[in-house]
C-alpha cells in the first residue's frame, strides 16, 4: 500500500485512519521506510525508536474502539532535549549521551494520552545553543532542499524530518528562534508559543526565561492541532498560563482591534537596516502585497529598541545558560570522568562532555554575572529587555500582527558560519524578540530563492499579542490558502 506522504496533513491522516484507508502501523511504516531511504543523507534522527510500531499497534486498537482523538496514531518526532520516560535524551551532547529520562515531560505525557506514535528523537545543536545544528556532538543535519546547506538550528533535525517526509510532525524548542529559523530554512511551519503557554517541565533547560516547546509541521492547521494538545497550565511549571484562545490575552491589550481581518504592522525602519538578503526582502514585499490583496490593512509601526535586541538576547542567554549548565557536575547526571580529586572530576567531566559553543557561553555568562560586571551587563540587559517589550506592547495598541522575515537569509552552507559565532548570532535578528518579550510567533513558508541553481525556502514571521496564537493561526491559514 502506498500512502501519499507528500500531501498528508494531520487532519487528512486522522481521517484516513478513521475511515480505515490505512492503519497507524502502515502509516508509521511508511515513514520508517522514508527514514531508511533518506536519513543517511540528511541525519535528522539521532535514534529511531525500536518500539515505534508497537505504539502504532496500540493506537490502531484505540481507533478500532472508536476512542481515538485527532492525534491518535499520528507519527511524531521529538527533539532530543524533551524527556520521554526510559528513552535517552541527550540534548545532542556527550554529557548526556547515555542519559535515560526517568519521567515524561508534560508535553509528552499529554501526547501519550492522545495516542501519538513517537518515531524517534531528532538532532539539534548541543543544549539548544546554535543556529544550524552544526553544534551537535553527533554530526550535522543537512537541509533536505540542498544537502550541502544547513537545516537551521537548533531544532534542525525536527524541521528536516518534517520537510523530507520522515515524520508527519515534530516537536522542537525555541529559545531565540530554534523552531522558526529551521522551519524557515526547510520550508515548513514552526510555532513559538506565548511564554508560559506550554509547560517546560521535562524540557532540558537552556534559558529558562526564553525557552518554549512548540510544533514543527507542514501546515498551520497541523501546528494548531498540536498546540492545542500540548498547551495549558501545569502545576509542575509555575510559569504556565492559559493561552491561545485570543480572549485570555495576558497583557492589558484588547485581543483584537475589532476588525474582521487582523491589522498587520510592519516595522519599516527596522527592516531597512543592512544585512538582509535581497531575495528575502523581495519575498517579504510580495508577502505584504499578498496580505493587502486579501484585504488586510497594513500599518507601519516603530520598534525603536529592537536595535538592541541581539546584544540583550545574548547577554541574558549566556547568563542563564551559565547558571543552568551548573547542574552538569559529574555527580547528578551524565558523563563522569575521574580526575585527581572530586573537584578535578568536575573539570575533567565538563571538559570532556561539553562542546565549544556551550563552553563559550558558560564562560561569557559567568563573566556577565560576576560581581564587578553584573550591574553593567546583566541588569542593564534586563532593563533594555523591558524597553523592547514596551515597544511591542505599544505597537499592539494599533495592530494585531507584526510581520517580518523569519531570517535575514536563506539556508547557508555547512561550515560557512561555524567558525564565526558573531555571524551565526546575527541570523537571529528577527527571531529573538519573541523570546525577549514572551510573545507568540509563527514562521510560515512564503516563497523561494534560487541559490546556485537550487530552490531554497524563505520564511515569513508573524508575531501576535501574548496569548493570541489564535490570530496567528487564522492569518497563517489565510495566507497559505489552507
Ligand atoms: N540561535 C539562538 C541561540 O543560539 C537560538 C537558539 C534557540 O532558540 N535554542 O541562542
């Protein structure tokens, strides 16, 4: 039996399963076949689970019994920093290479209840630090559109797996763009939910005040289905809130300007800065026109503090990373290397277990948090973070959505930026603001550019008010004609 994986969506698959056009075992097997064929070139997966077909069998029983939900029997890949009980969760680090999760992350517990079939764990930049999945301790993930290019990062494995039909959907995590940037590079959809909309319990922490788990999918409707399944308050994560219905906006702002179609704001002067690829610019202008043609009102907005977003993001990122990484002490988790004495065990284990980018961030983060510099860097960055948030809240007094490109360029070559951390960090210019402000942001494919004879995807990023994922889904579906 052949299933048309190229045109499959979660809704279509659920219908096919319900009608008996195929079983979850057959559907899962189709993806496993695709993995066997393609993952040698792409390396999206760190592990394909041996018990995948067993979960598919269990799902098939539920479907037969008539107790299936919209995600029962749907194959999904999981980023390697999200805990699934009794499975390895390595965060693509040697430090956790053999670490087996002792419990399920809240999102996993929720998806298990739904009867989702977990196919495997996907490659990523070590501990979610990077922008290309080149920082994995276990090899680079290649872009399915052109394998000499990066898939993006840090959820590069998840995005590449969805883009190459090696899963129907995936979970990623987003600290500064790690769902949206690889989604953009691979031509798929990625959602970074409102901060607190989705529980972080069981997500290996990178930057606790930025991290969010979210879906990577082929369509906006699929992202919505997964978001609705994983969102919600969780007593195990005190930062969680109810989100997504557009009514429970967390700020004082109204959930919508009262018009039928959302009003789209464009931060014109922010976009006029240098460094944006002309093809990306052109595609963004076409997207703006498309919104206009569909009857959306476009308004120019100002986000003056955005010019500080990158330095602020990286100061806070390094600071929180240095603190979060302290738990890898060679005693509680992961790798243990014997040194001369117990303090030396600590040094030797961290030296052997952590990659260059992680060590760089621990060093810089420790520096910005040190007593002589704390005020000058960490505190100042936090103050500017509030200014950036205020700019966005002000803009949302007159618009419902803010549109920008997701990334300033299309997927770059493997190795092109790996030795230049600043060039890599500059890739995050449009994505970090959603994490600094806690706002929800969606990346959708909006066009392609020809680079060296190959067609590469371009992404459009839409940001909405806190708690207003609903408007993002609405506009995203409208834009893509779903
Ligand atoms: N590229 C950004 C960074 O390296 C974002 C990473 C992420 O979202 N996990 O910090």
